[in-house]
C-alpha cells in the first residue's frame, strides 16, 4: 500500500484523536489479513494533524518535548502483536459481523505462527464503544490457547475517550511530554495483566480501547507487568464477543498472510508485514 492515513491532504482536526489511532491499528491488521505485505503510514511537515509524531518546534535538533500522536501508539501495538521469529499469518475474526456490519463496535484478529495453522501467537481485540474506559467482555475459547502453558499476557492501548489527543498509553506507559525518548508510566486501571486461559477465559477491553493478548511469549519491552492468577476482575456490562474463527489452513487467498518479517516500524511510519501469500 503506497500510503494510508485518516484523510488526504494533511488530515482533518479529528486526525490526531485516539479513535483514529484505533482505526489505524485496525486497518493495518486488516491489510495484513487480506494479503498486503506492507504499507506506508503517510506523514508530512511539522504540525500536520495525522503525523505519527512531531519533533520540537524550532531548528533541527532543538531541545524540547516531542509530540506523539495516536498513530504512534497504534504502530507500537501493531509491532508487538505481529512480532514473531517464524513470521505471522493474520485472520480477521469477524466479531459482531464487523466485516460487513458498519455499526459493529468490536473487531478482532488472530495472529498465527506462519509455520502452523493452529498455533496462535497473539489476539488483537478492539472495542469502539466510547464508554469512558468502561470495559466490555470478550470471551476467548480454549482452542486459541493450546500449547500456551495456560497463562497469557494482556496489554492495552487506552485513552479516556475517543477524542483524546494527548493522554494516551500503550502498556500503561506514555511518550506524552517526553524529550529523551524514554516512556513514562501513566496512571490507568488497565495495567498489563496475566490471565489464566488454558480452559478459555474472558478478557475485558476498555471502551474505547484495544487489547493484545500474547498467547505465546510477549516481546521484551520496558512496560511493567501487573500479574494476577485469574481472569480480570471488575467485569462491567457491555457487548460480549466470542471469537470462533480458528483461521485454519483451508482458508485461501485473502485469508492467509505468511509474514517473513512481521514488523511495524513506527519511527519510519511504515507498517511492514513482509507477507508471502
């Protein structure tokens, strides 16, 4: 894909809102699921609303904080969801008939190991309900977790609302106001969670928000982990989604993407799936 972003010719005022960050991550995974090997997340000159990030104002190298827009966090999340030494195969789970129902408020993807039609590496779940960070339940069957050892890590991309522009986090950390490139903790109820899923489990996803369930080993990052021995507590009402698409190898064409280098390069504003369909 030569380029994509929220709106052409420099974006619109909404382009730097959290909802667009969720859409960018969703769209990147959707492209992987239908066979794209990579895509350029378009950026422009300083101050354009859809930029991934902006350096401090002034001459090049000037001191000051960087602006990290929602797409920056989206690409960090996509990077970690796809990262796999064997490559990845992405399948749209069609939650709430999201592939055809434009009113659906949930979406989800299963990322399979490219060498196996049954080995799920990670799950990516989207909650588009703008419910001030309240959680909706997503029921995950045991078939996703075969060979995982039972406990999985859940990491969140969150913001207070779909219109938020600065108070955004991935893995309970933010780059907002940072000048040295080192993320800082952000106060949130959506810390990393270790969840027991050997017999299936229920995962909450904040609304609006995104969760990556690392079925296999999670990438090494600086994000802190808050472990628990059971599924997340404090479940709140919301529309439940029950993924059932196992993404078997009988699916052909647009359903199979076998990545050889499954990365999203945030610093270069490139989503690269390295696909071989």
